[in-house]
C-alpha cells in the first residue's frame, strides 16, 4: 500500500477526472462525495482497504434504494481514487465477509444491505419517501404520516421500585454511579425507540424549527466520518481530538455539509442539543425522561444487571447485542456489530419492556441536571430536578457507537455522562416520555 500514489485533493479530483467521474452512475454522486472529500487518508494507520470498505458500507445505508446498489467496477474506483485494484478488491472482500452480500454483475458490483443486526421496520404505519420534501433530504412529508405529531410506539412501564446505580463494580467513580439505592417510580409511558430522523423532520416541517447546530453554524463530528471541505473544519478539543468541529454539520448533514440523511429515516436523529430535544417535546406535548425513569426503563425488569439483557456483552454464539465500537479506539473500528456510526433504531433486540437500543447507538438526553454527587446526597430520586439557570450540564445516558471498553465503558444501564444543554454531536439523540 505504501507504493500507491497519493489521493488527489478534492479540488484536483474535480478538475481532472471527468472521464473517471462518468464511470460513476448518477445515483452514485453521494458515493463520489464520500470518497473524494478526505475519507481516504493515506497517512492514517487504518488500512486503505478498510477505509474504503467503511465508505462503501456507509453509502449502501445512505442510498435511497433500500434494495440494491450497483457500485462502480473495481477498475473505475481504483482509477478514481488513485489506489490499486487489489486494495479495492480487498475492500469488497471485507464487505462480503461482514454480511454485505456482494457479487459481480456486468461491470459493477452489486451490494445489498445486510439483514444482520438491523431491522427497517418502522414504529407505526407506512412511511413513504418523498424526494421533494420541503426539508430537502428525501424525508417523509407531513401529509404522508398516518398521525399528526408524535407517532413513536409507546412502552408502558409499571409503577415500582428498583435499584439505581452500578451493582457490578464497573462504574466510573467520577461519574457518581453509586451508592446503589432504591428508587420508587409511578407508572409512565416512554418511547420504544429514540426519535428518528423522520420524526424530527416532521417536527421541523410543522414548526420551521432551527436547531442550535444550525444556528451556531457547526457541530461535532467523529474524525473518521467527516464529509466536509477542509475549510469547514474549525478545530478539535485538545482532550478529545477525535471530535472535529465541522461547519455545516447538523441533523440533516450528520457527517458535515457533504453528507445527507438519505436512506436514514429510521436512524436516530443526531446533532440535537438538550434545548432542541426540549423544543421537540414542547411541540409533541411530551417531556424528556428523568434519569431514574430512563434507567428503570432501560433495565427492562432485570434487577441489578449490567446490560438490558443481562450481564454478558455478547450472545453465547458471540453475536453483538448493541452498536458500540470494536477494534482500537479511535483509529480502527472493525465494525463487527455491523455499524460504524448510527444503526436504525430497531436494530438488535428490544428489552423486557419493549425498548430498543437504550445501550449503544446514541447517547440519550435526560431532563436532569448532571450532578456526580446526586446519589450520595439523595436516597431517592423520583422525578426530574427543577429547571436550573443555563448552562448547567444535563444528563446523557446509554453510551453510543463510539463506546469501547479500553476508553469508555459507559455502554451500561447505570453509566452516566453529561454535556452542556446547548451542545450537539453526531452521537447523541433522545427519546421522550408521556406527560
Ligand atoms: Ca458499531
């Protein structure tokens, strides 16, 4: 791989590749954007074939055709990207080995989205795709939705008591996961899934709401998936350099202005701040869960267990039960669970109460102010704390597709994190509770 020539810059590629570009089918423009704007990095420790495979996989899941996607032939891709044909062939082999069925058809390669670890079932009714949606991202029109307002299936959680906190000894001391104590809660109804891209699009369509990421003009994107011109990269936090501030990243453009959410209607909406989640709740006559409600619902009736399904991370056959990170964080994700970033909200299996993916996929905002000493100060927490002055940090729960044991083991029922209420990022969303 060291002998391969350097990848052309986006500008150079655009100027000198008309014949190669024509090899890409019109519907593959999104793929071309993925591949020509910094996704492939010859200086990265991640093998090029693996970077390419991730790009192709992302493209498959972004494609508006949910059935099949015809990718350019190996030769065209190799010429377009300035890499060797064996590297391209290796990427296709990687995809074939990870349940993305691939086969040759004519001069292209046919790829079908994997059925492993995902379901495209929608919560309620049929959801048509409209390419001319007013929000411009191929989303559901208001007229096509079966019910106005919030339509996510509800899980009913009975009144009861449970042990909140870390009973397994895995907790992070600074997060305040202990001491474990009993909490009593009245019955409540909570969303079976996080709010999806389609759900949020309906809210925006009905209200004209602009998220804080849109207002501020940027949001945080994980470095391996950025789809933006270099001029739109506005820096990275020193403590977490895998996050990039990307101008133009928002819920419609999760990886940056050169990305979109086509084909991701059933993925969780991301790049929404706590304030944005509150705005959605106001429109939907809902509220965010308290963190006690969130944890009670996430446990699904299994007391003092590490995960919603029990204590073991994998099934007995070694299958993943949630969407987190496999490999070496933050540079090499082997994607054994099927997903580099977000998965559809109904992926894997629901817990005993019918909630999907409380663990992994995306962090979920809760109503509470984050206080690492809260469990020490209070024996019981039965409701959200009063609204404080801004910008007190707010609780995040459940972990995300970036969690990995070597760095962040917060993909557990009791794990706690937080962020400012005006912050947004590509791995945080929310679910709501009935008022
Ligand atoms: Ca994953």
